[in-house]
């Protein structure tokens, strides 16, 4: 039976156009097993009156009161799928699900917290719990070896659709993004310079450097599928009544939980699934919009450079919070069509405040959690050249979307400092403002955050002052 189910891919074809994509023939073996699984048979208690006083309100006539394992086994008889609920004799006040399967009675500690459960899955009724349990027991008994091997010959890389989208996305992004480059720092007459040969080298000249690519992990969450569903990684049926697999909320990929661990980091977010702009993961947003940076950053910086560079206290002076909230709602609602011009928001501090809010609300900061400590340690290095080397090494560890956003923002802030005589904002002042916005410790510890503030300020200050050589 298992061998015939693996004929699957012979009838599938790979089209050159995603619109013409046809899925492969799904493997039916596990689906057939689910159809064959024993059906639940509720064993009702004949002595309803005597159990009424002790029966919890969330159980029905399947509750038999206090009952020994031996008595439950005798009541269930030999029919697979028969079940009852009993109060444990060994632990009074606790309840046990007794279920007949495989010519034996299985006993599970049964819980209720608004839903019934014996493990991770939670059910509205005991009957649904038993139905799902019988399906799982039957399939895992009949097809244990098949399940263990079903991820060894995935269809995922053969679908064509995913690979085609990835190639197209990579081609578009490569035209607009800036590749990180490795540089070295040295002092010449007390002035920091860079080695020209190294500075102008690209990643192509540095084989040890990881090529910049907009890889993104899938945002998988346990999901209940209505109706039959097949795994888009291994092409096998996803069995059970609820929580049969996981679903990527960004691109819509549906796979088994065990298959999700093998799916490559090639999520291509679908704009239809991205519900908002603010508080959305940075990489997810730029991939969904097919850009190198978030449109919020581009549009706000463009507006500020158009009419705000000479504004006194730029980024330090706060705009009205309700107006900043209006800008956030406009971006979430209208995306790149949001109107943030002077006709709507005359005060440039509102736009500056909206940009800071966007950066502050990112679920993963621009300078990501995993490189945070690297930057803090770099700030503590006393030697200026060595310190810049360490900061540069940290920049190379950033995901491409984060690197590009930070690079573009630092170029903008450098322009802001050129108007210091008008706006009174130098690199140190901007470091104070943007340090906690762009850098946040992985663990929210108030004391550690307070101690790190001067290091955060210094990092941003140095990134602004040396943006031309660090990026």
C-alpha cells in the first residue's frame, strides 16, 4: 500500500509562469488510513442517577464515576474505539479517559480548562478528542516507518513555483541593494582612513564573506485545516481533526509540523496577508513589497529632506502624538499611497516622530537582538581604529534588509548634521535620540538597558560620523 502511494510526481509539470502552476499529485496513503481508523463508541453509564452528584458539568453520560482500571477494561469489552471517562481510584478528584485500541485499554489523564485535552491539542468535546486520538493512534501504528521516511524525498524543491518566485525576487532586489563591503581602518596623521584596495572591494572579492540575500524564515503557526489538506513539503496528507499541521501566516505555506523544520528560509510574503506596515517584521515587509527598504523609511526621509533639515531640534522635538498616530494609521491603511505632505502635516516633527515610532515598534530592531552584544562590546573598545573594525564586523552580521535600512538612515542623519547651525543637531545629539530606537537588548532588563545607553549613543554617533566608510 505504501509503495503505490509514492507514484505521486509523475503527473506533475513545472510551468515557466507562476500563474500556470499546477500542484503535484498528492500522496493518498495516509488519507486512506485516516478513513480506515476506528470510530469512537461512547460507553454510557447505566446508573445515571448515582453519578449525577459526582459528575462534572462538562462531562456527559460517558462519565462512570469512580471506577477501577479493571472495571473500565471489562466495560469497554473488545471493541476498538470504545471509550469512557472515570474518576481515578488512585487519585480521587482527577479524571481518566479509558480508550480501547489495539486489543488493549489505554488510560490517559484527562484535563479540562474550558476545553478537553490529554496533550497539546484542545477539543470542544471528549468525542472529538477521542476521534482525533484514534486517527493518530491508527496512523502511527500502521505507518510508523512510512512517517519516519516521508521527509526524505520532499516535493518542495521540485515544485518549480517556489524556486521561480525566489529567482525573480532575487533578480529584482539585486538591482537596487547595496552589498556590504569589508573595509580595514588605519590612522594617518590622526585621521581615520580606509585602505583603498580593500574599501572598494566587493563581496565577490571576499569569498569568505557571506553573500547578501534576502532570506526569510517562514512564520509558522499551528493551524487547524477545514477539510482534507496535504503537506506542501512532502505531499502527504495532514491527518487528524484539528491542529493537523502548521501554516505560514506570511506566505500561506502549509506543511506538517515535522516538515516545517526542514523547509528552507525562502518565505515569499504575500501582500494580501500583510495586515499592517507598522510593527511588521522588517524583512517580511520589504519582501512583500519587493523593495530593499521599508517604504515608511524612504517616504519619511524624503519628506524630511525636502522641508525639514533646517528645523530646530529635528528628531529631538516631539510632534503631537495624535497626529503621529494618524500617520501610522495612514501607512497601515494606504501603504505607499499615504499622503504625508505639508498639505496634510505641516509640522515636520510629526513626520520625524512617525519615522522614530516605526523604527521603535519593529518586532526585531534595526540592529538586531543577535548582534546587540557585539555592538555594545565594540563601543567599549578604547582604540578608535579597533573599535571601528569591530563595529564594521557587526554590520556585516545584520540581515540584508536591516543593513540597507541602517545604511540609508545613517546617510540621512549625516545630512542632518550638515545643517547643525540651523537645527542644532550634531551626531552626538542624534545618537542620544536614535540609540534606544535602533538598539534594544534581547532581554528587557531595566538596569542593563540604563547601563547600555551611553554605549548605544556612541555606536549611533560613530555610524553617523563614519557612514561613508563603515557601510
